[in-house]
C-alpha cells in the first residue's frame, strides 16, 4: 500500500466560509427576509429565522470549534442592512459587533477575510431599484468606505462582492432569488453595475487602507459541451463567456463583454489584488431551442457522475483543477474562497473534500500561487432558496434547538489543517474507502 504526505506551503490559510444572512439570524431589514416570507419562494417554506444565531452571540462557540479544528482563517460577510439600516443612517453598534467578531478571530490566531456583499441588500436600496439603479455604484462605495474605516485595524483581506454571476442568475434570470425577475437585458445591466460598483469600492478601500488586499469571490462553473454539434458548442461557449468570464475579465481589461451587452469601464481595469475562486462542480450543456430563458440550453450531469445526496453537486475534482487554471490566467494570487458540498450523512463530503484538496495540492505543485482554502461551510446554514434542505457544514445544526453536532468531516479537515497536508494516516483513518483514489498504485 503506497504511503505519502502531500504538504502545502508554509503560511497557507486553512479556514471555512460563512455569510451573514445564512448564519446571523433575524436579518429583517433586507430583501431576502421579505422574499423568504412570501409564499412559494423557499423550498419547504423554510425561513432563516435565528439561522445559526451568530447575532445572538453563538459565533463565539463556532469560532472556538474552528480554532479547535486547527483552522487559521475564517471568511465571513457583513450585513449592509445592519450597518446602514437607512440611506442616511449608520449603525455604529452593528460595526462594533463586527469589530468584536474580528477581535474574536484575532484572539484565536485566525486571519479574517470579510465579504461586503453576499447576496443581500438593504430594503431602502431595493425600494430604489436595487442593483438595477446605477446610483448603487456610489452607494456601495460609500458603504465599503464606512465599513473599512471602522474595521481596517483587524482585517486586511476584503471581498467586495460574492458571486456576482450567481446573484444575477438568481435574481434576474429566474433562478429563485429576489427580485424574482427573468429578463436577460436587465440581468446584464445589473452585472455591469456590479462591475462599476466593485471598481469604485476598490478605489475607496485603498484610499482608506492602502495595504488592503481586495478581490471578488468569482463562482466558476464548468460548462462542457454535451455533444459535438455546432449549436451545442456555441451555447457552451456562451455560458462560459457570460457566466464565468464577463465580470472577471472586465476587472482585468476595463472592457465589459457579455456578448449581448458590451461597454468600456476603464475605472475597472486592474482592480483586483487577488482572485477569489468559488468552485463546486461542472456540468454538461446541450442546445435546446425550447429553453429560451436559459440561453437555449439544458444543463445536467453525466450519467456516471457521483452526486451529493440532493443531486445538487457532482464530485468533479478535475473541474476544480480546470477552475484553478482559469483563475491563474489572471496573473494574481488566488484564494479558494468557497468549496464544499451538501451531505447530511457525511459520507460523500469526506470523499469530495479529500479529492478536491488533493487536486488543489497538485495545482500548487505546478507553481500556481494559491494562498488559502476556505471550505463551505463551518456549520449548517440557511441555503437561500433551498432553505434548510441542504447540509453543507462540517458541523451539523438543528435550527430549532441550535444544537451543533460534530461530523467526522470536521475531524478530517482538522487533520488537514493541523498537518498542513494530506497524510496517508488521515485518509486511512477518516476515509479508507477513497484511499486508492488518493494514493493510486
């Protein structure tokens, strides 16, 4: 039986990622709270409610769990509607609460990464038209400036926007997010406004904190042509162009090109200090003339794909390597800002985790400058339009009782973090069923 240890670079960040609305609880002043309380929007009519009760203080015990699991970093988001509950009012108490969380990470010797916008917007902004209104560009920059001014002593790594492509797809192309529209023209306008908002916020952050490192958490999803037909080939390239490439390229070149909408955005050129990469899976794409709302395509997994318990994610570590190569094309340091899977039984997750971390090690050993990995997620949380139906946490959560339960994956990930490596001993102990995949003869 072959044995080996796959070491990661010294100083590598190992952490987990969370988002404010999904863990804080009672975020009643944003668009998602209203959305989830309207019938038919959330699977099983679930509500976020107290979520993981972080606003009630349970972040302390969850940070302890992360520290006990040898994690040296954590990525979380701040809630815009708490910090700026009205357009002309800032809540210093909310900023104090986030400052306390940052101090909590520092006390636990954990590096913080903060996301400024993770899918939710204040109600006062949505009443103005939200991200459809170009006024959001300066409003978001003002929010970024105020937040960074308050928290800069305790954080240097900033993500302006989480997954702008997913936000647009969800809210403006019919995928279950507020405001629940399905209009390609509006969708691309929102994506362009997000490019401009990021660029303006980038400048504001660096004015306040010159040594800040600022990026975006880009969701890369592979779209593989399901057949050799020219229509299917075109549709797969269109998906990659609009979903994966348009936003990220604009921050490098200052040119926004989403095929159906193009614009020059010179202020966006070179406005990333690092690439944040969220990766979960790849899928096949096939031309379908009856699916006009989805760029005339069907998207699905191969028949032999190994799927998570809800069928939401396929275990595809080769796709992870493809995503990392894509991110490396921008010539910047890379952080894996999200990677994980839904698995209440905690069987699929151990295989997924090990195969993806092994794929990450392989890419680092080909001199790709990945600086850290944030697993999604620390604890089960409210998964947007899917409610509580999916369990992504290393720790389980009963949202009714707030009782946490330790999953075996938490111990496996702790061994990876503790040793800064994948060891044959850890694989043998926590996931012997995948030993031959990690250590082939």
